[in-house]
């Protein structure tokens, strides 16, 4: 399949250790049997990059890792999945990692070590990965202290001068001074894709439609707010509206947001309308929901399209107040 685009992803790279199903921690030094334990690459840059590669994109990921075994696993896993890893080894810190005990309902509490992700700086971004790209994705707005703010603005302006479409998302809200940060960075972003909790926190409102509108008014070209089983809210020049999710078996919600971002990016690169790209992104999120870990749900573009055409649309909907 011809690649659907040359895409660089800059930001969060994590090694996940997942186990399911976990209903409670064993007491004392006891042990309980599980169905699965898995180690995968994840994160708003690395995980999304693998999803994009599965969908046929030429993906390059830029991030920071430690000089440790977890870093080796990160590099080898990305290469096996067809992603070009342009990762900087950071001395004295470990590769970012998360332990995820997946509950029977698919929810995912976590223990996380941020570590190397916090050390990513502009000098770690090779100039060549910003040239000749169709899309550059900033994965982890507010979670990249070495890039967020002025360094990130300068980076994205260089990307814009090179003609790439710029997308961004979050990985939770990791700092309090978000108003100034968003005012500086969102005008450089063509498409911003936070989840509901992130969007309402950033916009200081419980109304997801108002949150999407507020973030667009702060400078983003368009805003997509994912709302789990309720689908997605869209805010662009045509106003606000919602798209429903797909019905899918629930195994693990890890990585569904990253899969959504990948699907939307591919849909846009294929020339789909924003609404249709969102629908494809929601299909990518749904197939990810049915597998343990963030990157094993999407196996190919063709398989995802086939699943989407056969799947049931959720009756749950979001309505504007």
C-alpha cells in the first residue's frame, strides 16, 4: 500500500507493562493468576506512530529515552513496527514507563515514571524530520516541560514554514500555567485533539461543546474532543457538533486516544472531510479497545475499514445545551 503520508511525531514515548484482569492487589506477598501480561510501546508520540504505521503511513518518532533496557525495548519495538525511531538517550534518567493493572471493565489505573520524557528539548529534534513532511504531530502538550512554550512555538513555526499540517494532543494536564501556554502554542496548531477531561480542564468549563469552542477561539484551527463511548465533539469554522462512537467489546482502554489521533490524521491525508476523518478515528479507537495494550488493535488500513463498515454505531449521543 502506498504510504498515506510522511508524518513526524514529537513527544511522549513510554514503555507500558499491562496485566489483566486485575480486580484487586494481592494481599501481603500473595499472588493471583491473570489472563495476560504484556509489554508494549505507548505514548502520544510513540504509540500513535505505531498506529500510523499500521495504517500505511511513513512514520518517524522523535523523543527522549534512557540508556537502559527499557530504551532498547522502545527502539527495537518501533523498528519492528516499521517506525523510524529518532530517539535521544538521556544520561542519568530512565526511559519513561507505566504499570497498568487493567480492570475487568477495561479501565486502567496506573503507576507512571515520567523520567526521560521531561528531558526532551529542541536540540533533540533533528532538522531533517521537520522537512518534507505532510503532518507533524506534537504529542503531549503540557507534558513536555523542555518543549512547551517558547521552544515549542519556535519548533512549530519552523514546521509551518516547511508546509506541514500541524496536529497536537495532550497526555493529561501536567501544569497549572496553561492559559499562557495555550495562547502561545494553539495558534500554531491546525488540529488540536484533547479528551473530554483535558479539554474541560483547559477551558475551565464542564460543557464539552463550550470547551471545544473556547480552545478553537484560543487559536487552534479546529478542535476535536474525544468523549469515550459518547464519541467526539467537533469545533471548526462551521461551529460545534458531535459524532457517535462505535460499539465494540471492551478489553482495555489504553491507547484509544492515540489510535483516534492516528485515524484522524490518516483520514485527513486521504482527503476526507473532518467529520469523516473523525468517524475513521473513532473506528480506530474502537478496534484498539478490544485488545490489551495500545498498539495491537489496528492491524491494517484495510482491516480497519472493513471493521468500520460492519460495526454498529452507538446510540449514546452528545447534545448541545
